[in-house]
């Protein structure tokens, strides 16, 4: 671990340790040249570094609001470092499924559009991510920003995949934590690849579909562990849960999004839409987005009730605005969006936390 205060490349001063993933350590650093706070990333000990510089150069070609910008790459001693835009927030997984059972269709449409835009920009630059999953997407407070990250580290993951295949000939039986974490979102052409097989941008579209299924249902589309390759090969995804279309005001949007997701999860990569087509499909959806916040159900009376926001504001809701697999009662913690109303603001949609 790098000690806070350490200066690297005579420019980057380590402020604090941020997190550790399957293949990298991440630090918050001060760029003394520009005065900006940046993310400094370095492969963990034991990870191969030979592709890191090349992947940094590739990821620096991507310029899009929904992709964390790569600023710099350097080597010092026996280590290599990537400097990336610092995102004040958390991972998509932590912002969603760590606190609610599933997301509502309005948030789903917003997230899918933003992620698809980031992928479209990267694919136009001829850069495939190949390891897209919720932990590689960062979100700002209230989902104010959505940023795909770790294009460089994902190339290291691809190198690991190739090494596993070369040794065992079967990626699906690997005991690597990195491989296991990627498997539920992994396209069949990646999952069943042979040495030398090229995996392109189509794999990112599959991963986007798998990611959205996971967020919308709370479950992985093809299960977990060793059941994933079995179910993928049999082309047997889980069924969509009934709560997606149980209420009339959510059903049309849910049906539209599930249709897009199913196209992304086409087994034949040639049948999947390209990222720009996914963007176009999402832009045709009728959805709204307002920042999400936490609250507590304070009153329930027949078909209406009130949410008490974290700052104490009293917000009206109708039961038709409740979405998801859990019911609401007094004391239930919820995630909701607030809208102007008289005599009280209106909460819609509302998802109950476990």
C-alpha cells in the first residue's frame, strides 16, 4: 500500500487509499501540476503489466461524459500507474442493489441510456471494455453522474482470461476470483472462447443486457457460479418477475426495456444491436429522471400515505407509485424521487428497501 503523502512522478501526491478490486489498487491523489484531484490506479502485485501501457493509450482515446477520462500513464521503479478522472461517488452495485432489491424502470431507462452512450463512444474509438459489470461503473450522489471506468484494468482481465484458457482450455472452470466475478456478465463468445479467438464490442452489449437484467430483477440472468455457462449454453435465462408489469403505470416502460435487454442478450453476437442502436432505442422511451433520495414511510391510510424525507420534509404518495417486490408499511425505509405538488410534494416512484 502506498503511504499518504508519497509523491510519484514528481507530480502526483497520494491523498488516501480508496479501494482494492480483483486486479488493482485505487488511490485518491493530488495532481500538483494542475491542482486537480485524480484517481491513481496500479495493478496489484502479481498482475501482469505488459498490456497496461497499451490499454492506457487506448482508453485515453475515449472522450465522453459517461466514461471516466484517462489523463496519464507512467512507470516508476518496477510499477506502472494510470491517472484517471476522480469520481466522487460509489459503484453502481453499492448505489443500487446494496440498498434496494431492484431498481424501478425509470431509473433503469436512465442508466441504460447513459451506459450505452459511454459504450457507443468507446466503440466508435474502436475500444471494447470486455469486463463491463456494476463494479466498473461509478455513480455520483443521487445518480447525478454515470461513468464507465477501468477500460485499462479490463485489458489486464482479458490477459488473465487468455492465460486461464491457455492452461486449462476452459474459462468456465477457473477458480480465479476475477473470472468468477465477471462470469455472470460474460458473453458466450468470451465464456467459450478458444486460444486466439477475438472478442469484440459485441461482448459489451451482452454485458450491458446482463447488467440491466440484474439491476431490474435483483437476480443474475443466467444464475451464479457454474450454472452460468450451463444456462448460457442452453440459452435458458431466468424469467422476468411479475412485479415489473404488475402496475399499469410501470408496465409499458418495463416491457419496452425488457425488449431492449433481450435483444442485447442474443446468443448470436451478430443479432445484437450495436451501442448506438441501444442509445437510439433508449432515447425513444418515455421516462423521467429525478435524483433519488432516502426516506421513511411515516403514514399509511388506505391507498395513500406520506414519506418523511431525510431532511424531515413530509411528502405525499399514492400506492400506485410503489414499485418492486416489497410492500410498504409505517417505518419502511424507501428510495424515492420527489416532485413539486400542492399541498405536499409528490413521491414517485418509490422502492422499498429490505
